[in-house]
């Protein structure tokens, strides 16, 4: 887990954000987050166009061990969802920083202070 992508921002809720060139944000969960959950069996994703307040529930991920709510780190509008996760939620386990992304969104406010890779690594104790 020591190879955290340096181009991402991280939350205490084990989510990552990438600021894309088109001004949108891509959001997923971290390698550490997916390892806490175990093998994912279901992903409940928001609708395109959904408005989610900062701290609001964005998605729910279910594994054989537990369920986990993914919270919005900023007020946002969902622009795109990773539809592949509806039939293959294990993509999050396999590629949390790649094909396992959850949503693309437009921030409706200023991003709060988030952690860089080094700070997140310290946060998770590595």
C-alpha cells in the first residue's frame, strides 16, 4: 500500500479525489479502504444529476463482511457514475485507483482541506 498515487487527494473516510483537466472530480475509495471492506458484492450508486451535500451519503458499498457508506467530501453534483460497478463491484477491489472509480462530479463549493499521499500514508499508519 505504500504506492499511493501522488496526483490524488485523500479523505479520512478513505476516499480519493482526482481533479481532472475538464474541471470535474473523479472519486473512488482507497486501496486501504477496499481492504477494510473485503470482497465487494454490491455497489449502490447515485443517479446522474444527484445533488449531494458535503458529508452526505454518495454511495453504499457492500461486501461479504459489511456495508460502507461513501460520503461526499464536498457539496457536489453527480455528472457520471461508473455503471460497470453495478454488475462488477469487485472492480473496486481490483483497481481502486483505476477502473474502480465510483463517480465523476462537479464540486458545488470549495474543496475542504484534504490530505496528500504522504499525509494519508501517515493517517493510515504506514
